[in-house]
């Protein structure tokens, strides 16, 4: 699930079965959302990870591997962004 507003695309949730998380299937899914965001005029993607979630470490690894950068950390929320050219 994603939402586009004000030149930004928020990736709220992209569920991929655990055994597929580090495969081309996940990359393809993120690429599709990225292309939709670009075609909609977005300048950046952003997402978040809740550290207390069971798979938070895996989620962070995937998001960082895709080129997102850490923007902020609060008590229970890590925000990440990626600029689009």
C-alpha cells in the first residue's frame, strides 16, 4: 500500500512473504511503486519502520539496500527517504 500527496510517495506497507524478501520479486514491487511515483511527479519516496515490530531488522535492511536514507528516529518510529530524479 502506498499514498501519493504533495510530490511525495509514502510507502506504507509492501508485504512480501518472508522467503521472498531478499529476492528480485521485492525489488520488482518497489520498482513498480517508484515508477508510479515518478509518473505522478513525486520528488521523493518515504517510509517508516517501527523498531518494536517482529521483523524490523529485516525491513530496515531491505529499505536501506534499496537506497533509502535514515531521516529521523523517535521512540518507536524510524523514518527513511529516497530522492527521485
